[in-house]
C-alpha cells in the first residue's frame, strides 16, 4: 500500500471515530474543531488520490456526459502501483 492510500485510510479512520464520538457528544467544541480539521485533511487526501488514480468511489464521477468511473484501472489491474 503506498503513502497516498495509507494517508487516506488513516485520516478516514480518525474522521470516522470523531463522527462516532460526535453522535453522542454533539456540543463538544474540541471534537467539532477536530472534525473540521480532519474533514479538510480527508478532502485533500481524496483529491490527491483521485489525481493519481482516478475516482475513489463511483459517486465521485464529475463528467456530466459520460460515466467515466469505469475508465480508470482497477487496483487489481495496477491502478495503485
């Protein structure tokens, strides 16, 4: 697994944990601040990933005229190597 994927996975895990915490502590200002920081980091990590490998998920398709999700190589086809 390369650094871009590791970073994306790590940031995503932290963000998910913060979201779970906020489900039960919605007014925690420190958690809200951390959420916004990690959400921004996650968005940047997704953008970096997509620049290198193409859309991360099918709902990231931005092309209005063509569903280009299928054009990028899949990970087992060498898309992440």
